C-alpha cells in the first residue's frame, strides 16, 4: 500500500488508506461516486488503486452522474492541479466556430468538488491562458454541463495575468504569462442549483465564476477581478470582493444578482460602478472600502426604466446612496416590506432569506433555513417565502402620437430566478410634470392603457412608473408627440443659387409657421440630370444644411441637393431634388487647397467604396494581418456614424466606427504631393489607456502620404498588446500594396485615453509623430517603460502621394474611438 507520508507537511488531516481516506478522523469510503485526487501521487502510484487519481483531468474521464441525495464527489487533496498544461507552447483554439477555447469539458449531473482543507488556497485548480496569451479566444478553464454542481474549499484560478503563489510548496509557484490584462476565464455552466462555499475565484478580466448557471449561491467566497467578470444571476452571501476596475459586471441577467452581507474593496480610481450594461442588482448590508473612488454608481448612465435596490450600504464606514446623481435608479428598501425578500430578523438575529431567493418551484433550500422561514410566517401571518424581487414593464421606448395612438402597458412580476408571479396589485403613476401629456387608465391584471394628450408642439419624453405595495418599482420611457400634421408644402421650390464666396446656397420657402427642420443632403453628380449621385454632406440634429462649402473635389461635378420638408410636428415629406445648372469650376472654389478641415458634423457617413479624387471613401475592411482572428468585414451597413460616443467618449460628438474594420480614406485632387500633416483629437471609449477591447490585432492605423488606390505609404499604428492593460503601443508603419510592416520600434504610452491629441507629419523625408493627453490621469508606470508623451521620428523614402486613411480593426461600441477636430495640411 502506498505510504501515507506524502501528506505530511501539506495536509496532515488527510490519511490515504487505499480503499478509503480518513479526513479529520472521519472515514470516507472511495467508490464509483467518491474519488480521491492527490497531485503528489505518481502515475504508477495512482493506478494501483481504484477510484484514485492524481489529476482532475484523469478523474473526469471516469465520472458517474450523481443525484441530489447522492452526488458524485471529487475529494481533492491540497496541491496545484493544472487543468491545462502551462508548459505546452501550443496555442489553444476554440472547439467550435464562434466558440471559446476550453481547458476541460465535464458532463456530469450533481458533481461536487470537495477540497480537503479549510483553506481554499491550499487546493488550487489552475490554468494560465487568456486571449492572445496562450489562446486564440477567451480561454475558459472549465465547461461543466449538468445540474447540481457544487464546490467547497476550492480555488479556481486563471494565472494568466497574476502570479500563482503556493506557500505550502513554493516549488509549485508560477509567474504570470504577462502583465497585460486579457480575457482569462474560469467556469462556464449551464446547470441549475449551483452552490459554492468557502472558495476563491482568481483572475482579472472576464473572471467567469460559473457563467451561464441558473439558480446559483456563493457563500463565504472570495472574488478578484477587473471588468466583465461576475456571474450576473447569482446570490452572493457573506462574500468578499476585490474590484480592480470600475465595472465588474458586463450586465446582469433576468432577475439579476444579489449581494448579502458582503465586503467589497475597490482599487478603482474615480468612479466605481457595478455594470456596463443593463440588469437588476440588489445590495443589502454591504460594505465598500476604497481610498480613491469619488463616486459609487450602478452604471455610468443608468437606464431610466431600470430600478436597483439597496439597504444598509456603507462606503468607508459612512452610509452611501448608490447612483445618488440618478436618484430614480435606486430604491432604498430599508423601510419597505420588500426587504424581507432578502433578510429578516428572527430571535434578535439576522436571517438572510436565501430560501425565498432560491426556492424556485421545487422548494430548493441549500442552506436549510426553510423551517425558520415557516416559523416566522406562522408567527407573523406574513409571506416570507414567495416574495418577488423584480417588476418589469413592457413595452418601453415607444413613440406615441396624440389623437392617433394608445399603448397598453403590461407588467411581469418575478421571484428571484425568473419565476413569474401572478396576481400582484400594480400601482401606476406619472409625476405632476408629465400629467398634461398622458392619461393613464388602469385595467385588470396589472395593465395600464396610456392615452397621449400632448397639445404642445414639441414631443415630450414621459416616464410612466409602476410599483407594488412591497416596494418593487419599474418604469417605461415614452415619447409623446402632439397630433402630427401633414408635411409643409413648398411655396417656393428649391433652387441652388450661383456660388458666392465659395459656397452654394439652397433657397426655398415652406408653408409653415414652425422652425424649419428639413432633411437636406448634398451630392456630386455626373451631369445636370443628377446621374450617378454620390452623397457628400447631410444635415443632422434637425438643423437643415442650406449652405454647402465648395472644395477642389467638386470641380467638374454637378452639385445636387435633396430636401425632405419637415418641422417638429410632422414626418419628413417627399424629397425634392434640384441640381445646380453648371458644373463647378475652379473659379467657384475659394477654399485653401492646401488645408482640409472636414466638417464632420455634416459629412456623409454612408458606405462609399469608390476611390475618386476629392472624395472620402468609407467602407469596412479586414486587413490581412488580422485574418488569423477569423472575422470578416461587414459592408451591409454604414461603417461610420457621426454622433455621441459612449463610456469615455460620452458627451462628445465626432466620427465613430459603426462596424468592425471601419475604414475612412481621403484621396486629394492632384498627382504630386510633398510634405503633409494630419492632426486630430482621439476620444477612445476605453478610459484606462488600453484603447481597444482586446489584444487580438485590434488597432487603428492613421495613414499619411498614402496612395489610396493601391494602399502604399506610411502610417502610425495604435495597437493594444499583451504588454500592458493600461497602455498601447505606438508603431510607425510602411504600407506596400496594402501590407503593413513596422519601420520603428514600438513606444508604449499611457496617453491613449479620452482627449488624446495626435499629429502625424511627413517632413524632410522623416515621419514624425507626437501624441499627448490634454487631461490629468494616474499611472503606475515608470516613464522609462511607458511614456505619457509620444515623440517618434524615423527616416523614410519620399513618395509623391497625398492621401490619408483611418483603419480601425477593433470592436465597436465600448471598443471604438471617436475622432474629432480633424485637420489635413499639404505643404
């Protein structure tokens, strides 16, 4: 029989006896549903015994489905168990198209991971791969298929971006793969009734603790993460959290997530939020501690429809209202019956009502508190076991016309876990300020008929709220228009007057008393019939673009304007077009041909792939150096839009990528160009300096001295790498027939965050780049490794080209960069 001495110094409480183990004096018989796993056993030693293994991976090959009464248990001795071989140099790839690289897939009902130590850091299930660092895709350590998965005294750790330190045996320590924070995930689960106790979840970006699970309880667990990390449909009881960035949830799902008696330490600077996107969250008896956060909120801009719930929340030992700047978002339930859904007092003790939250329709009671709940119900005559936690109104974000439309609002009331409750009494209301614009008619089954009554000229945004007597709330946002009128008719047909001071003017009169909001678009055409039109400028934000600034690109073209008459109380009318009767000549243009400051607010953002002198070419394109990441350009929609950005670009307007691979290029008029300069302000959605969503060849190239047709020239590349999570690399590139190659060493810089001023210059056969940020920000980096101001210069071979280009290969939305204040100069 194998000697027991191998346990000494690591787990003296565990004794291995061949066909059983003794843990803390208790005999555990091994068998088809009770495996012993010990990483200190050699392969030869492990194979001497039935139901004994030295790795999780080998044990997983022999699992038998458990039951709720008799689970399949893995008794795991202290050790570091690598689920994926960290010494294997091969990159992990997804096992299915559009999927995620998985370390180990397990198919087993009612499987339990039982660590044989009270200290979860003694039993570590480990991997160390993440996006672009050991894998192509967001590497995930486990995919577990089956109900009833549970874990106790376990550390689930992805050590891609953090060091693995194992004091019990320092020989098992391992350094992280790299400092850049990449998506490194832990556990996917499709199961119900998931329970994890006294365990740790360690990673950074995209932590993934049993993502996808249904009813899930984490008790006395610890979590460390940055963004997009937590399970969005779970109960966290007596847990601790380390937040290393501002949005630990991407979103929450269904009835959301609940924090009960938790302690959260925030290492964020500035604002600490819970989530990027929408979803329900409740925070009860929870304490935040932080040195550097200025504000605690649910989201940066909470949706007006959503309500979040809190009671007894403190920040640095002082009471705090989460999202105090958006007070309608937060319902403080401290004095409301709804609090009983989460906690109640019994015999001078607090009981956290996990039975109410997790019971579903099968009375699941993982903490065995059902008798206490029934006792309190009997004593008080009140319901403590089926209290709903979510109220939803549908539909929302609707536009209604007075005198024409009405809308039936319906509600759904859910118990936690997405179990619908019927028969709740719903109270409907609007604030006094909204009452002139809608009439509410409550009808049976919690429904409400909304009748628009807006007799003013402007469309009004109206918020209708619903609530229950327990304290649940929800809202719907409606846009109430007055009765719409017919579009105005022309009393003077559109006419383009002859150029004056280098501008064309569109002249017309409409039969109306309202302010003009007509939609006007300008086109370059082949002839006076308006053939082969290419849109070049448009009106936006209800401001008609009646004047068009001529440029060299207009010479030789006929200019057409299209106008759809509109005011604030009508839909746009049928468009009328008019073509200026003469082709534009050089004498009509007064602008400086050496300077182009595009009017981005009115520049067309339509898909326009043609490469013509004086034109912007807008399309989506997947460069060859990104092909290994298996994506295709999408030109089914316009690749760019002009408008407000999100996250870090919120509140700023500019040109923003609308599709992955968005490309914007300008071909100047002429054949021979010398030195030139591009300057602009970059406003990334990302705020921490990482610029792009991941290090999967996500970059933006700013091309200068470009032959647009063949894509020859030079560029500045701004790219996220695996080196840093709060800095990008600036690299000078040379383009040859569309293929880009580096012609400088990379410079790592932290300045690529909102309001980064960038200039790219070609002068005296040198490519010169300067970049700096106009605002103050914090960085831990020494300036020798990551600079705050970029100054780069490299010798280049001259060319005669004069085009410019922007090529963005990152994801859009939260990974996009807004561009404004663009200026192009030819010397």
